[in-house]
């Protein structure tokens, strides 16, 4: 006689109205019974809602723990952040009084439905490590936190390098779910995200976080509309490394080059000294080239080009004056009339200013001969060696003042850029 054996399976959840209740008795003494979550695991491939016509709310936030790198050539920002996501699972609920007051447990994330939130600007494949867990409350609220190394596209403006500030964008959205299925919200206030990020970024790297702002535009792709949250991350470069290694050495070389104007031209030592400085400055630029951005033309590159131009001009001027002073001692060449006139006007202008200042100090009227108009007969005077010497002094003085003007304007520009 054959007998039939009937085995009955009783699930550990019961539908009550709009939610499901899990039988959690014994959790506080024997641990979590995995069989009571069997129905939840089976449903992990589906959006955990009771009414599919109602969009699901996903609250997100993130924390930047480090800014790893900024690639100026590829226009990429690499950072490490923690993404927090919170949502409600309608199929999870239990009474904490029946399980010793347990209100929160951890479940392996791969056993739960996870929202497909991604960063639009990211150029990396999601490399989230496996085996992460999520916290589930007795009301079915799930909190999932995952680490992310994000390399995102960032429109960099390097003109003010190394005093530049960048504004990069991180836009969180869903791959597949439109606004009919999923809506995004904020889990934390924006100031909380900024404060937590500031506290976590302990490394004194090249970049520092200035602030984060938020926008919530919709993304339209064809006839579909996706919800998204856009965060604008403002970062600032720490310029100390570049000031010490680039600006200070360049400024010292230019200052030494300006002081070389004190060397007498007729001695013949100025031109070799300036050539040595020019060679050293060229080697300095070649060695420091790796610290400069690989793309674009920053302001510091223009500064280096102007420094190099001034030094080359100074070398050429020293060679010219050495040649002139050597030539006029043997046989003075004739000076062109226009050059003679310019030198004469400059000499009389300087003598006029000197005479006026001396007269004001003495309290007497200036001599009428000090400001007599230029007489064309002066142009007919013999062009002597003395005029060539005065011309060299005039040229030397003008170039020296050009050096001083350039150094002063460069210093003011650095101070203004650093302070702003």
C-alpha cells in the first residue's frame, strides 16, 4: 500500500495591506534566518514597489574623500568618493518588538534590488568591489554605500595656472528608469556633504576643495525624460610648489640680469655674463617643462616667453654697445641725423628736468639757456665720439627701466592672482 507524503512550506512573510511583514522571532537569540528573506531575494530583479504606476524615490548623496589627479591634457578629473543611496523596499518589514528590539540588519547587496545610478561624466567602467553590504531597517528602508574611483570629463581653464580654480561637474542619473519609474532626491543637505568632504580630505595634495553647488535639470533623450542631480565641484590648485620651483628661480635670474646693467659696457664682461645667464635660463626652462600644463597656453608660459625675450634683447644690446664703443675709439662712424636728433632731444629733456629740480631747491628761476628750443643748426655739428657714448648710455638706461617695469608688473600680477 502506497502512502503519500505531503510536505507544506510556509513563507515567513504575510501580506498586510500595503507592506509585507517578516517573521523575525529568534533574530536576537539565533541570528537572522536566511529563509525568511527568500521572497525578497527572488524579487531582486524587479523594482520593489507594490504599485508600478507610482515612481520610486531614490535619495542620494556623496562624499569626496580625495582628489587624486587632474589631467590638463586630457581634461580629466580623477577623484575617490563614496556614493550613498537610500530607498524603500516594499517587501521588507518586521516588528522589532518580536525580535529583541532589532531595528537594523545588514544584507549582502547582491541579494537586493539596486538602483542603476551612474555618473554621466565618468569615462571609467564601474569597478565597484563585490561583496558589499547594505543596511536594512525594520521599515524596509535600505541604505547602500559604495566606494567609487571616478575619472570624469572636466572642462579645465588653465590660463591662470598655477593660481587656477576649476569647476567640474558630477551628474547622477539612471541608465534605464525614466521619471515615470524613478525620481532622485537628496539624502543629505548640501552643507553636510561639503563639511564631510572637507573633514575626510586629510591629504595636503595639489588640489583643495572649495565648495559644491547643486542643480536639478531633467535630461531629455528622445521622447524619454530622465531625472538627474548635477553637482558642481569647485576645486583650487595649491600654488606653493610652482611658486617655489618656477616663479622664484625665474624672478631671481631676471633680477640678476637687471643688475648686470651696473657692469661697465666698455670692460667687455657684460656680454659674456648675460650669455651665461641666458644659457642657464634656457636649461631651467627645459628642466621645469614637466611642471607646466601639456596643453593650452597659461599665463605663466607667456611670462617665461617674455623673460626669455628680455634676456635675448639684453644680450643683443650688450653686443651692439660693445661693438660701438670699440669702433668709436678707432674711427667714429657717422651718426644718422634722425638718431642724432633723438639723442639730443633726450639729453636736453633730462638736463631740463635736472635743472628745474635744482632751481626749485634753490628757490631761483631757471636759466633761459636750460630750456632753449632745439636749433636745427645743432644737427649740423660734427658727430663726435661723445654722442655715440651718450647714445649707448641712453639705450642702456631705457632697457634697464624696461626690466624694472617688467619685474614690478610681474610681481603685482602674481600677488593679485594669488589673493583672488
